[in-house]
């Protein structure tokens, strides 16, 4: 009689669960990019996979939950890009350029991402203060505080500055992805100049 290793079974089961969830997230990102959050349905997402219809509900309760999961996954990827862009900075210009360039390059580097941002701007905007995205803003605030300590940035309200960076980056990206061609360099120049001129303008 063959004895089945329970650890091996558990490992295989976990791999299958991870694979199914990943497949659903890939499908959801593609569907939201093509149709937008409002028009997309759970059925549209399931049809993009080889999974049974009921499998979706083993991982997500509804369309809103998988949309939030897609945003969380993208935020995790973006956090790495953002941190690397600021970590190399040796002056104010590099710090600001690195922050904006990391975001705009991340968006523009993937055609699916361009369409995802373009078709879901309203749904994403609503989530800017939600738990899925707050780690990204926490990173920005921490790096800003560190930049002030290193003398790269002037003494300024970190909370306001982080909010300004986030707002400029997101809203400029909405315009960027609507243009043809998509130009992350131009977006970076505009956003950096806008922020830097404000920082160098002094106090009122």
C-alpha cells in the first residue's frame, strides 16, 4: 500500500492555491484594463482563466475585493521602484526626479498598466487612502523625513509634501496615459519642475 506524505500533499495544495489566485489576479488586471472596473464582471474575469466558475469565490468575495487585490499587488511592486529611485539621490533634484520617474516609468513600462490606469482612474482615486495603498505613502513619508535629516530637502511639513507628491504623481499619470505617445520623461520633467519651483520659492 502506498503511503501518501501529508506534508507533500499540503505543499502541493498550497502551490495550487497560490497558482489559482495568481491566475485570477492576472485575468482581473487584463479585464479591468480592457473594460474598466464599472463594466467588468466576475464572469468576465473567470472566462480569462481555465478555472471553474465557483473557484473564484474560494479566493475573493466579489469584483471589488479582487480589484483591491490587484491594486495591492501593483502597490507592492511600485514600492520597490520608488524606494530605489530615492535611495540613490544625493541632492534635492535627484530625490524629486527619482520619485516621479520611478512612478511614471512603472506605469508607462507596461501597456496593460497604461490601459489599467486610464480605464480605472476614478476607482483608483477612491482607494488612495485605503489600506492597500497606504504602505506606499508611508514609504514616501519615511523617505522624506530621512531626506530632510540628510540635508537633501528643506525643513517642510512631511505630511503635506507626501500628499502633494502623491497627488501630482497620480493626476499627471492620468493625463500621461491618455496621450499618444505615452511620455514618462515629459511627465517627470513637468512634475519635478512643479514641485521643485514650489520648494525653492521659500516661505510666505
